[in-house]
C-alpha cells in the first residue's frame, strides 16, 4: 500500500499534463508518524478533521491525521450529498445563518471545487391541505434566492404542468403550485478525498485504518496517541503538542480516554437514505414538506435517485448504525406524498445507508436542533470538535484554527500563519472546468489510446477534475485498465489502480463505496469485489 505525502502536485492544463504526487509506503508513513513530533494530531478523518488538517497545514503547522477506518468512512460519506443554504432555517428567522451558508456553498461550488459540485434546481411542491401555502413558499424561495444574491436565479412559483414535464414522476393530484429554488450537490466521499489530498499537498501526514488505542500524557496533558494499524496489527504511537478529537459520533468515547468522568457532550440523530434506479429522467430535485419543520428529498444523483432522510435520536453503538425496515418504510411513505408509485417500487432499491448527525447535548426534538459546531477543551488539554454540516466544512476548519490560535498560553500561535492571511478560497486539487476535461477526454482520452466512452469521460471529469488525465494515462498504458469494472457503470479499472496507489484505498469497500459508485449502483458483485481485492493485493 502507498500513502501520499507532502509533495505539491503540478497543475493539470486541459492539454492533459500529468501531475507528480510522490508516494510513501504505509510502513514509511508509520515510521514518520512515530519518530516526528507534530504540532497538531487530528484524530478522526471525517470532513471536520480533514478540513482542520488542511487549514492547519496551510498555516504552517506540522500536522498528522489518523482515522480508525477509512477517510469519510462514516457519516461524512452518508450525507444527503447537498451543499445548501438551509431553506428550513428561514422559518426560525436565522437569516444571517442562511446568508453565511450560501456564501460557503457558492465558494465551494464555484471557486474551490467546481469540478466536484454541480448546481441543482429544486422543486418544492405545494399540495392542497399541505403544511405550507403557495404564497408563503413563494415568498420563502424568493427570500432564499435573495440571500444568495440571486446567484442561482430568482426563486419563484411554477405551474404544476411545467414541473411535471421536468419530473414525470411528480404526483399532480391536488398539486396547487411548485416553488423553485437553487442549491448544489456533490459526491461527498469524493469531496472528502480531494480535501485529504489538499491537506497532504499542504504538508500533512495522513494514515487511515489506524485505530487509537490510548492517549499519551505528559504531566497530565494529552501529548499524543497510541495507535494500531488495522491492516496488519502494527502498534505505534504519535507525539504532538496538541491533540484534536474530531471523531464525530465517537467524540465522547475519546473524551473518556482523556477523562474517565467526562460528561456526555453530544447526542446523535440518525439519518437514513435509499438509492433507487430511476424510471424516467429527472431534470430537477424534489423537496417535499412533511410537516412544519421536516422536508423529504428526492434527488437525481449519480444517474440514480436518492431519497431521504429520516431524523430520529440514536443511542446505540455508532459502528452499528444501519437502515432498518422501519426507516425504509418511512422514507418510501414520505416520498409517496409527491412521487408516483412506480418510481417507489422496492425492486428499484440498489442501496441504502445511514449516518449519524452530531448535535449539541440537550433535550428537544432532533429535527429542530441546530446543526452547529461545538468546540470544547478537556481536562488534559485535548480539544474536541463536533457537529456542523457539510456545506460549511471550510468555515469549521477556520473556526477550529482560530480556537487554536487563542488557546491559553498561545502554544501554537507563534508557529502558525493567522487564518485571516490564508487564501480565502484555495481550490481543491484537480480544479478545472469539468466540461472542458470531459471534452478533452473524449477527443483523445487524455493520451494516445482507445477512444473513451462518453459516460466514462463525463464521470471522470466530474469526480476527479483535471486529475482524470492521470487515470486516462493509466488506461492508455494498460488496455486492461481501460475496461469497465461493470458493464452497467461508467467506472474503469484504472480508477481502482488509482485508488490503490494514490487515494489510500485499503479494502474493497474503500474502492467500491467511496472511491467509485459501484456499491451505490448495486453493482458491487462478488466477482467485482474479488477482482478489486486481487488488485489491491497487487501492490
């Protein structure tokens, strides 16, 4: 296995130039982690930990990032795949919050990662007897678009007939009007992986599948962690001046390693989703009000249809969160408010997944709780960060950095560049116009070789940006890698090789669930899985 370390990559012009990204073996990475003293050790490879590591490395700190599983292996790859301002927050008068969310959404989708995010039009159906009237929702989507400086058009009302032409599966019985607004969507796992790469290019050392088995203490202060490599059982440790606990649903578990008497700081809410094959084209997403506070989504995503989500308190083992029959029934029943029965057949379900939202501790309905980030300092000086939402992942990284700079005694302040001086909209690796990348791949595959299929070119362009030319080069050098992993998916075997050598993939699930879309399409067959495992073993 190779893990990528901090050698800046070259840019990828549309001509298809190949980047240089130096690789280190997993053993070499462990050696580096165990012999150096880091300014900051981030425990937890979800998007909060990844974003913090990225910003910390940018600021000049020596940063290490570890995770017990895969990067974005839990909730960060189990979201609703949206970058959004939070339409429902307008109901509570959180105008400033929505405006801030829109700023971050636009920054990510337009300057930071236009190759990984795409605009999505939302139709919000208004039915007779529904929880909201047409006038209210019309005014709401107008205000929502205004807070986005009308960057996605003007929120307005649409006739049921026009909406049904764009979304043939829309129920039109008792449909009075449709409110229209714009947001963005993404493949969350791909966005997270590109952010890991950005952190590495900024100087961070990263290792997935490395479990924390204990914390290191010096005179009562947390100064590192004991780790176990889950791939081969190797035990090692990391020393750091400061440790950040960004373990999401496991945040209190790690806090109790620091202080056995630590009181719970969070509560968890489960969100389940279903992925289905589509029975017709969808030119827009549906956001259907269920009650005064909740909305159920139907999102065209990865050539499939994504339905969800649920929102209920979860008190079990975070590692065992799963979609239940009750979840499936609820999602389909709620989707039926606005979607025709033929699109909701259980036979169309290809995959289901559930994630855990981390909410501030306290009473109340989880669906009404604020998606805010909580930063706390423990008895041993370990910082813990939890909560928030995908849309504001860069803001959360900056927030944690400001906290680091203001710690008592300012232990890291002299060694770090103030966050205000860092580039405000630093792009993620691979930034490029995906249409230009796809066109270039279609013209010549990026390098001499067999002509690339249109769906593969588009898929590579929108999941890797200009880094797609690296994959095209692999396919050109070895015709076997140019073949599809499965006949019904756009992915090619070069992506598996790339995931193994350049994206930290250790297991078949790492590849099939997070580096590619084979699992969510229901195409991770035993044959495919076996071949992927064989390729991963060929290091």
